[in-house]
């Protein structure tokens, strides 16, 4: 019951997915050949064992042979990245039908991903989704992983989301989206793709967790000692955050146990569904055990801008909702003390109309890291999800870049050639302007 | 907690208002009545004196303000392990505090804790606890025998850092009872290692041992253990698992030691190592910030260690590393912030692999004093090295040099796959190696390099400085001459032609030398000359001759063409007639 289906779209989505399932397998003790590690089922009397079994179910499907297959779908319009999974370490984890690739890619073009090339693949994708959904006793909803800037990630996702709403109208859909950053981008038209996809997807998503590549790049560079962070390093960090966010879905936990709880806890209005994520502690593997991070240390840290995954300044905005999820060796006494002691909490401002404040939960399952990665293993970690009006900064930046190019109609012909019209651009831009205004409005006092 | 001031209180670790100290004296301090404890604080500035009062020396401290006298009842001697666990993890049954919930607010809104009750219930089941952290919980002893084993036998990881454990024995008493213990962290405890006793159990499941900042120094070890007799035994038991860590003993190798009395020391070191049954499965050992000085080669201990962290130990130098160079399984060595500036593997010649550090895959040398490129040439000799982190060294510090530094490091170490946590892609390696080959091409030629292998005779000096150069030549071909031509910077003065000006008909005129740009037109040259010679332009006839082709004179008849057009070169001679 309560299964979650993950759909990974485009290069970003797939690479994050690869890292993600690797981490999940590590956490649940599943070997690359889908079999559970014996060590987890040893002589230790541990009531948590029952919980472990139950949690497999949400994300993994147990076959008759005793293998645990991820409930996931990997979709791309060109084969290179998916071939990496087909021939990679985890190839035996997935069923071949879960890895879908087309022949011609979207070339960083929303129009191709959505209209021309995407429309050829969509039916197959929906069919596979149906198959996976049938294996579920009570499907909760979908987790979509994609980037804003790519062609498949933007265009194909919009198409897919529309169709998913049509077929599974009652199911929750959460997104993990990679917000474009100039330092790691290869495409100039990312602002176009981002604006277009946000416009068409907003009404179909219930909650979107944005990850700004720029912020993560800085974290990798400064805190983890990575000289030139590549996608691999960035993804490993992103995946730690994803794991924290989905921890309660996979292990018995108190907070955000259902996909729908994310909505009820974090989203006050349907359009205002972009929470900001912060994560602590982030320690380089070379400095393991050099410093100890207590509960109060990590609580203070997650209010710092250097631990945020989206570049914005929450002090300039107001909070509408916030969840703090502790993970690992954390004791309730210490949490209370830590929160009471956090000086940063005085700079937190809530909107007037919101009665509830922070929600705090603890999940005792320890955070794990991938061996050979950049992060050190820590005893405890914290993930803060906050819906703050300050995130409108990210939209403002994107809209500005969009305007600069659109004013000159630069690169527009690539989209028009695939059958799009300028009107769609204008509509999308209008929508985002309205989103910015919405954020402003909710932040205002009575 | 102890009100009986018996002699065994000396050496105990205590805590007073958050500050940790070691008891050095117990007794009476006249003229004030009553019992006193003399303590030496961890923080050298916390105290009031150095152990002496009104002339009498009661105990010794390292610092003049390191000691204080305190009443015993003000001092916390700590608690036992089991009590500490219960304090932290067990739901208090007492009615007073937990029912009265203090509402904490953030941003004027209440903080709602969800599910804490069930968490507390879960954690209260001590027997199910696997990962336990008792940092800064004033743990000073194991408690009653077998208590720990009965209450929480399934603990796999325990963090006992910054507690009041005063001796290694106590640590063993705790750890011994935990059959499944895999990770033990006793950092930031000032541990004392008693002499004599044989330990009762081995920590057979222990994989990771963390002893950062246990701060044992040479002098302290000396003093605490009452002189040279047992100076080393402090490690005797620790050495079961740790060995190398805090030994700053003399050794038979060529280290420089500032030891006071090392003759008796080294006998004990040998004993120590022999006694060390070793933790059979120890894989990771962390010894950061201990002022460690490696003094002896581990022969049958540490043989399974995969990771060794020696960061922030300023006394380490490269000579000591030879002593750990033969650990068979050592894959990761962390030497950040140790002041290392060079490494040498004398057993391997140029282009050969050393027998030292046979399994070393990942080396971390951040924050050191590396300033010579030869460092990387030595690293090339390591047989298994795959990854290197070398940030914040004098050689790689400046930003603009960082990119060049990266390419040079990649080219110097052929098998390196990851540098500074960034994977080296094949294209990057190719670019780096080609750059290297070109950059040192001129040097190579000057040192006797030649395309033709027969004629290739490189100097020893060059081979030492660039051991991979030959290999690069084989891989990409010897550098061609045209590749090596250094580009003259495009400054004007490099484009001027130095020309002599002769006047064949006027023999008494001196030969002038002028610098003219090659792009100057003949007309302009004539103009210049006419102003010089006071001869009208129309009367001048120009030609030039080149020392390369003597006797041949070339006429410069087209006024609109430039000197370059006529291929006038540096050193040629202009002939002017009128």
C-alpha cells in the first residue's frame, strides 16, 4: 500500500535517478542484483526489522523471485544517457522495460520535447506507467525528477504531466526540478525552456522542490573541496537531500509520511508550491570525524544561506510553512533545546494569516552516504523544507533572463520551426509574472 | 560525586561548569581548612596558578595559569556509561517536566513537534539501539560489570568523544561488553594508559577507531606515566587497536627526536608492539590533531588498516612516513595540515615504481607546504595511486595558476584518475600531457633531446625533473621544432627592422643605423631620409642589399609598397643615391 512511482526524465532526471536509487539500495540494504543484503536480516533482535520490510514496499516492488525492483521509470528522447544505466553497475536492478529511450533528442528545445519528438514517445511512456501502476496496491502518487533547462526535461515533462493528470487525476505529483545555473549550463535557451515548462506544469504539480545548480555548485566547491564540481558531485549532494525528503515515505517516520502530507503541510495555495530546501551538515569526506555536529549545530546551520539549495534570502521574505526533519541519532530533548537556542529563529518572520509554525519530526534511520563520494558519513542530519516568499527571487532572475532574450526574439526561430507560436511565449511569461505577483500578495500583511 | 578523596582520584578527569580538567592533587591546602582538589584545566588560561600556593608546590602544571584549587563538591566526576545512555535516550517517567511543555516559538508561531512520543518510546528500548552518541555527557566509567552488555548489547557505533574518560582501561571495559561494536570514537578524551595489566578481551568486530585530539603529548606521556619506566606502556593497550597513534617514542629509524630519555624507551616500544595483539579487523584509524610522531614501524599490528588519518599533526615529516610505508592494505592516507613539503621514495629510480605504499589509492595533502613540482614526480612512483587532493599549498595557491597547476599535476602523474575530487577525463589528460610536452620542449632539446632515438641523450638533470617526458614523446611523438618556437610578443619593438643606411656616392657620410617598421612604405622612408639629408624626395633612389646574398642589390622602386613587400629583413642595408 501507499506506493510511490518515480519518473526520471531527461539527462538530469536520469542521472539524479541513478544516484538516487543507488543510495536507496544502500539504505535499505539491497544489493545491485536486487537482493536484500543478508546482513540486514541477521540475528539482531530488532523490531525495526518489521518496519524495514514494510518500507521496501513504497519504493520497491518485490517479485516472486525475491528480488526488489525499484518502482521507477527512466525516460529520455535519446539513448546515450539511458545506455549508461543499461550498462552500468545497477543494470540488474531495473527491468529493461523501465528504461525508455527514443532515437532523436530534444536538442535543448522545449518545442521538440513537447510537440514534435515528445509526442512520438508519450504513448509508450504512458503505457509503461500504467503497467507499473497496476503493480501497486494503492498508488499514492508520482515523484518526477527533471531539469527546467533541458529540452526533454522541460518539454516532455509538460506533456507527460498533462496526460498524467488526465489519467490519474487523484494522485499527488511531486517534482524535484533542477533550476538552471549559468556556471554549469551548456544551453543559452534555458530561460526559455524554464519559463515555458513552469507555465504548463504548474497546474499539474502539487509541490515542486527546486534545486539550484549554482547553489549546489558553490557548496561542493567551498565545503567539500571539489575543485571543479561535475554533475556527478552535484548529483551526489542533491540525492542526499532527496533521500532526506523521502525518508519518511520509505521508513516509518512521523512527518510527511504520505505524499499528500507534503501538500497539506507545505502548500497554502495551489500555485504557491515551491518550497526551499536547506540541508545540514555538509562535511567533506577528508574531514570525517574532525568536527562533531550536535543537534544544535545542525539546527543553526540549516538557517544559514550557505546550506540552502536555492539561492535566495529568506530574511527578506516571510515564511508560510516550514518542516524540519531530523534524521539519525537525534533525541527529542535535544531538539527542543536546540530550537529554543537557535538565535537565527528571531530573524524568521511568518505571514500573518498562518496559524501554524514549524513542524518538527525525527526519523531515527541514520543518514548514509555513497562510498567513495565526497561527503562524510555523519551521525545525524537535518533537512528543512520551507515555503518562503523569498523564493520569488529565483523566478525574478529567470524572468529577467527570459526578457533579455525575448526582447530581441533571439533563438526564437528554433521554437517556431517546431510549430510553436509566439503567443505561447507571451502567455508563459504572463503566467510567471502573475506568479511573482501572487507571491507578493501572500506576503503582505492584512 | 565522589566524596572520598582517596589517592585514586588523582588523574581522574572531571568537569566543572563545562570546563574539563584533570585532578592532580587531593588533600589539604593550609591555611584554609577542608579538603581541596588541585586540578589542571584543559584550557591553560582558565586557572589561577601553576599548582603552587604561597610558596609550596602541590602539583605541577604545564602553564602558569593552568591550575586551580577547587572544593570536591563543586566538581563533577562524571557518570557511568549506562546512566549516561539512560539520561539521553530514555523517556523520563518523572511527571514534572515533560508534561509541562514549554512552547518554543519561531517567528512568533509555535513549533509543533510531531511524533516525538513514539520516538521516545522507540529510543527507550535500549536493547535495540545500534548507534549511540554520548558526546559531552560526562561519561567517566563503565559502571557495574556486565551492565552495559545486558542493557544495550546491540550497539554498533558509539561516540564517546569529549567525555571524562581518564584511562584506556575504562574505554576497554565499556567496549569489551559490546560484542558488535564496529565504530568507536573516543576523541577529545585525555586518556592515560596504565602499565602492566593484560587486557581481557579484544575488540574483534571493531572496524573504525577514532582518536582525534586525545592530545597526548610527549612530555605529558612522560610525566603522566611517572617517568621513563613506563613511558610507553600508555600505548600498550591502546596499541591493541591503535598502536602508532600517540607514540612519540624514539625509534631505530632516522627520525630526529627530541626525547629526553630514549634508551629505555625503545625497549618498551618494541615490547609494546609485540604485546599488541592488534585489533584483528581494524580498518580505519583516525588520529587527527594529536601531535603525533611516528617512531616505529608496525610489524604485526595495523595490517588490516585501510584508512589512516594523520591530519593536523605538525610533527609528522616525510621520514616518518617510511615507517608506515609497508602497511599492506593501506588505501587512503590523509596528511592534511601536517606541514609536509616533500616526499621521497629512494628505493625507486626514475620511471620505476616504489615498493612503498603498495595499496595506496587516495592521498590527501591539502593545507601543506608543498612548493616543488618534484613532489608530483615522486608520487608518480606510487604503484596504485588513483586519486589525489592537493589544495591550498603554496604551489597551487594563486587562482590564476590553479588551472596550469592542475594540468601539470595531471601530466606528471600518469595513472591519476581523480584530482581534487574531480575526475580526470581522457580529453583533459590528453590536453594536459600535450601542454606539458610543449611547455618543456625547449628544455628537452637543450638537455640533449632528439627525435631520433639514436641521437637522444638526455641529461640526468632533465630526466629527474621530468621523468615522464620520454614516455610522452613516445605517446605523442617528439615535439617538432615549429611547435617549440616561442611566439614573440606582438610588441612594436619586435616588429621593427634594424637597418643600416649607406650612401654609396657620398663616401664621407657616416653609416647610419635606424629602426624602421616593416610596414613602412618606401615613400615614407624616402621622406625620412630627405629630411635627414636635406635632399628633395624626388631625387632619392633606394635599393637594399642583404648580407645573406652579398653583391646582389634590389631596387626599391615602387613608392607605394612597404619594406616588407620587398622582403627587407633585420640587418639588411639600405643604399641611398641621389
